[in-house]
């Protein structure tokens, strides 16, 4: 599916869930965090695009409209039909939108990530 058509379809589904659009990024404010979904076009192939999701914790930063690459936790989702992508993203967000949920993921060994940002998250949930 063409990236522009995909973005329109995903956008309609996300907006029904309360997400707000800015360029190719949608955000939703949760009590403790901001959920971010971005459709990124490949720089090498116009027909290829990526779905990036992230959670930005308000207690760990001051941004009000973070980009996906500034999120404390992020992941790239498989490109599928828009309905499947939105469903997967909503599940991903709901299981990581609070520090308590992230603490549980960490204890289960299912919290993915690395680098300085992940170090800050781990410190926040283990202290």
C-alpha cells in the first residue's frame, strides 16, 4: 500500500482513539505519558515505509510534543493493514503507558531498549 494512503487510513483510525496529528506523527496524552506513532518513509525507496511507536514519560522530561526518536521507550512495528497496525500500536501503548506497566515489563524481561535513555527509564522504575 502506498505510504500516503496508509497514513490517511491509519490517521482516521488513530483520531477515533483521541490521537492528534502533526505531519506524519500522531500523539495521545495519557496521564503519565505521551504515546507517539510515526510513519517514516524510507530514504532509499518511495514505496517503503516504517511504523515507529514510542512512549514519552512526563516525569522524565519536559517535552509536550515529543518526536518518536525522543521517546523513552520505542519500537518499530511490522507494516500490515492499517487496522492491524493501529490495533498492535494501541496494545503496545496500553502495556507501557505508565511507569508501573514498564516496571512489570522489566521484571518479565520483555522491556526492549538500550542506551542512555533506557538507562534513565530503568533507574526510574527500579528506585
